[in-house]
C-alpha cells in the first residue's frame, strides 16, 4: 500500500498534465477513425453527464442527437480536433427538417455555438413547414435570428405575424416573458406593406405591435394605390396575404408595383422611402425572395432528389418521365438536349430504371438538363448512372456545369481521371462545394477520354440534391 502511494506521488510530481498527455493510468480509449486516444474514465465522467451515465451502465455505441452533442462538447473540452471534425460532419448530414428542432435543443443545452448556425438556417429555410411547431424553448435572441434571416421561407406575412404572436404567448405562459425591446425587434421583422388589409386590422388591435410600423405599412399601400393606373381595377400586392417570387403569380400586375419584378427593378414602395430610412425599414419594404425546399442526399437515386420530386408531381403522385410531354404539344417538365445520340432516347438521361444510352464517339460530348422556368437549384450533391450494361466506356473526365440562362456556364465540379463509375449501370454521387447561386440549367461536359479511351458519353440517370427554389406557385 505504501509503495502504491509512493508511485502516485512520483507520478503527480511530474505534473498532472503529463499524465493526460501520455495516457498513463488510462482505463479507456476513444477511437476516432484510425486514431486512438487514451483517456481516464474518472475525468470524462466528471466533465460529462453522458460519459458518467455510459460508464455506470452497459456502454454501447449509437449515433443519436443526444450523444452526438455530448461527444462534440467533450471533443471541445479535451481539444480533440479530429473527433470534433468527425462529429460536426455527422451532424451536418443528420440535421434536416425532421430532426432540426431536437438537434437545436441539444445544441442550446450543451452550448454548442459551432452547430447553432446550421440549425438556425435549417429552421429558417423550412419555416413554412415548422412555423406551427413550439419554438418557445428558443431564447429571444435566437428566435430573432430566425425571423431576421433574409431567406426565411414563408408563403405570407401572416405566417410571420402568427409565429411571433405564438412565441410571445408561449413564453408568457411558461413564466419567461420576452423583454419589451425584443418584442419590438420581432415585430420589426414583418414586412407590413405586403400584408392584406384584414391582417393589418388584426395587427392594429394587438397592443404589442408598434403603431409606427402599421402607419409605415399603410402609407406604403396608399402610395401604391395612388400610383396605380385609373384605366383598370386597382390591385394590391399581397391582397391574398402572399409574398412574391415563388408565391405570387400576380407580381407583374399593374397595381402590384410594390415588389421587384422579374427584371430585378426596384419597387415603387422601396423607391418612395426617404433617403434616411434605415436598413431594417428598407428590408420591410422589399418583397421576400422565393423560398426553397431542401432535398438532402441520403443514397444514390434514393427518390429524394430534385429530378424525382419533379417527376412525381412534387412528391404527390406516381413517377412519370419528366423529359416526356404529359400532353401532346406541351413542353416536358425537364427539357433535355444532347450534343449527339447514337443509342437510346433522350428521355433515358433521367430514366428511373437503367437503359443503355450514349452519345456518338465525338470529343467534348455533352448533355444539358433544363429544369424549366419555375425551378432552380443550389446543388449540394449530384448523382450519375453509367449508361451501359458493361464496364467499358465509363466516364473519367468531365465537368458538371450550371447556368442561369443556358448561355453562360459555371463549373460546379471538375473530374479528372475519376473512376467512381466502374461497372454495368454503376452509380455514384459527389458533393458540390461552395455554390450559392440557384441554377436552372445543368450540363455534363466530357473533357477527355472515357475508360476505353473513346469519346462516347454513356449515362442513363441524373439526380440533383440541394435547395430547390420554386418560382410561380407556392409549395404545398
């Protein structure tokens, strides 16, 4: 016993930090990829309720939002950067519209500021789905961050007005009222010039809404009506409570000069503001941009991508090939053009099932997909399917390109000697990084020989994942 005490004294005289660095007396290991970290159960248990519970019970591995956030907290505490990066990558893939609120609660509980922006942006981009959820667990500053997001996805200002009212009421009922300055800041995020008259009347009866904001909105409506031509009926922007862009088909009506038109011109309402108007005021007089829905990649051709969504009537019906006209003389939902065609049909480039399809043996062969006037995508991933029932002639050198007009193209991802496609009707998916522009047109341009040192371009499947922006009609 005495010798054991002497050993401990000698060890700790060298410094407790050395014990941690060397892993002396470690009784557990944390494995991250190929790296192993010797750790001490007592220290982990003291610093983490998750590890304390795990070590006191049968410790089994599982990936859930609860232990992922706890593991991220411990990686931060112990400065294990590889583990932190791996957990962040896992969370980035796992956070979606169905799971974001659970992850957001855990991020707040564990004070994980590194993952908060992703959670908040996911809520903002899916607010048209999450608006009725109970968000009262959010501190006022985080709820305000969501309301102030310029890409807040809502069909109408009524959604914003109701969500703010519900949040304030829920916080009051829970005994944690929203401070008055935060209440004012929240109501300042509503774009009153685009509220219908009935909603303005409802807002006027709410004592929490600053009256100056209502006057501002009414003055904008008055200015719009006085400027409307007398030859036709005066129409108002948002009389149905909808915003523009993706949601308002009458954005170009004569009386609807409140919003920027398709040409990006500054609205009459915005132009009528005094030069002293601050940024928040000017934002309230700007029509919200089209909102997007997020289609996340899970597996190759998993039925969750943009092409499949369009082919199934926005996920509401059976799959029909979107490159074929639904009626004679009607433009197909997705227009496909190709540099040449030797085998198969053009519609096979978005086929649901594999079918042999390829271009002629010509250098720089290409295929273009036009999603149509109503859709554009900020892509995060894309998938391809090899167009042959044999391994030969697989793609090796090509560019994925995007365009807003079908004329000027941007390279979204370049592939050089990429052997991902390497079998009969093989599939592969690639991430697309650092893209923020929504593109309507996408093109595969072969930039070198295929696996057989020829120029045939073989494909029979194409899929996109990312943020899908919808132009003229609200997503329902």
